[in-house]
């Protein structure tokens, strides 16, 4: 069974129908890229998975999103549980700037009661920073504010913050769009490492990035799922003309 199963998912902002009957399965321990031109519904699809979309009062969703067979839109489901299954990393690195590096990672586990004492918390913070390839760079500066870090380090801190909650899935919305090429390639390397333990869903408007890092790819266009499959197949033998035009850079 796939880890995530999306069935007949529709989303609206007011009267605007932004996702139209999306059906997708996302296997475990892979990088799954959602690609497509700006405004095609990629970020909306990501936010529909972890129910962040409903923070927008104009948004409406119908359909199913299941994790391990559990429908996250069921009336019986605790929304806090849903959001804990997904670690979220946004386009612009958004650490809490006035909190220390340590507290940025510790805040989630503290609020969710994931640790019993300071020693456990220390271990978890160190583990998350190591997982995010950041520990060696910050281990002597843990009490300093997160705002002192470079853009790429801040994004890896946001990844550590997401990992500290021990999610099943990591959602990344254009995580390298605002980074220089060196910082961006570190994030891509990190994703390849993390898929051993997590399922990663990345939104990108950059087909080259999707080709480099993902195992599976979905192509969205104007709110519709045009094509989905193994990355190597979609890029070398796309079934749909629109997909072919997108991957060679004729639409975007």
C-alpha cells in the first residue's frame, strides 16, 4: 500500500476551482516531485495534504487524502495529529528569528510533549541538526539567534525543525528557490539522504530539479493532473504532449 493516497481531490479559493479531481498515490521512502508552471495548483496540493489549506477562510476542499489508510479529512481525526505526520518546509526559510538555533528545533517537541526531560530534548535537537547536515556548523552557537545563519543554513534549520517532530512525510514547497546554487545543491543532497527514512514530496517549477532528485513525478497544469509516473519515464517517454512541451521548456 502506498503511504499517501489522494482520491478525487478538489480545491477552491472562493469560486476559483484550483485543483480538479486529483488522484495520486505516493509510495514510501521516495522523493515525489510535483512540477508545473506557476499558478497550476502545486502549492495548493501540498497544503491540501496536511490541511494547512483550511487556514485560508476562502478555501474549500473535497475528496480524500489518506496516510497509511487513514483519511486526514475524516471528522474523527485530530487535526494536530494530521499536521504532525507532515513536516513542512517553505520556499522562504522561516526560522523564528529571535529564538536561538537550539530553541527553533526544540519548540515543536516541547509543545507536543515528545520528550520527558532536558537530556532527551538535547539528544533530539542534536539528532535533528545532524540529520539536516547542520550540527557541525552550529554546535558551538546553539544559543545564538537563528537570524545569524546564512539563507542555506536557515533552510536546513527549518528542515531540522520539521524532523524534530518525527513526521512520516516531509513536504517541501520550492525549498531551493531563494538559495544560491551551492546552498541549493546541499539541500538536494540532503533530500537524497533523507528519503532512506522519510517520504519526501517536493513542489518545484524547475523540471531540471525534478529530474535530478525525484523518483516519481507528477505534472500539474491549470489545476489538472496531466501525467504521473517514474521520473525517468516521464522525462524520456512522456505520454502527454503537454508534459513533453513542459520538460523541454516550451511552457513554464
